[in-house]
């Protein structure tokens, strides 16, 4: 069994918690990009360790494969969302602006 997912979840939790501390709390947590959009188990495991920040996920909504939706669990104090990253559109806009 690989330790890679455990290490990834540990680092993700650490990054979220340190960012929350440096900005005096969170308004929302957004999962995006490859892992954020396509690995609901990673997001779920990360949020499990961050309940003290007011986070929880709705398991059914978290497993929903559509992107761009709220996955906040019942009783959670903070919104948690999955949003599709559209780097391709941003790159196209930037390239187009050059011509």
C-alpha cells in the first residue's frame, strides 16, 4: 500500500489550516484542479481533519461527478465547493489579448 495519498492529505490539511490561520479564518473552501475536481475521497479525508475550522462535507454531494456545486455538509459553518478550473479558457484569453 502506498503512503502517497496519506502524505497528500496531510500536506493538504496543513496548507489549508496554515492559510486559515494566516488570514484569520475562512469564508469558504474550494476544491478545484485535477485532484480537487476528480478525487472526492481526498477532499473528504482532508475535511475530516479540519472539522475544527467548521468544515464538513455532504458525502452524496461530494461524490457527485458534476462540477460547480456546493458540497457543504449539514451543520457546517463554512461553504465548501467543487469548481471546475478552466485554465484552457484563461490561456486562450491571454493569447488572444496579445494579437
